[in-house]
C-alpha cells in the first residue's frame, strides 16, 4: 500500500519536476510589387539573411521557450501577434522591423519567468543585392 501511494505521489509530482522546452517555427510570406526597389531590415534578435529565387520575401521565425512553458502558452502568444512582423511600405521601399525588446518578459503565475529565444531567417528575392548595412537594392537590369 505504501509503495502504491509513493508511486501515485511521484506520478503527480513528475510534471512539476520536468522543465519542458517548447519550440515552434512560423513561416510568413510578404509579396513584393515591382515598384519596391529597396528593402531595409531592422532586427534586434538573432538574424540570418539569404537570397532565394522568388519574387516575395519569406520570414522563418523560430521561437524557443526554455522553461515553464506549454504548447498552449506559445500557441496563444503566436495567435495574439507577439511574433508578428508588420512590414511598412512606402512608394518604392519596404521596411521590416522585428524587436522583442519592448514586448515584455514572459511570466507564469505559478512558475515564474519563461526564457525565450527568437531567431529569424529572412529570404530575400535574388534580384536584390546587399547595399549598406541592413539594406538591399533591386539589381539594375540592362
């Protein structure tokens, strides 16, 4: 009887001892019109930029919650737009900005802070070439 009670207590306490790591990758495609000649990027998180054979920009945002998180917490944050990137278009420019610094620290009522890591891969059309830091210009075709 004592063994069964001890086993039951252990099974109930086990989820409290496990620190799960939750990871999710989001893909977002931004269509580019022919009028866009310059793309500028302003990012404060881990960023990697590469060319790809397309006429649109693709963002690949990977979110990693280290401790005290659940899949439903991360799903809710994604749905509320915590990791959304809203591009700003002007006449011939597109500006992309992604900054988690002003979004606040994640906390749970019971377990405390949820450390998060966010990395962003940006795939820029291959008819753009890198200019100044954070700027890509459409290549001139003869």
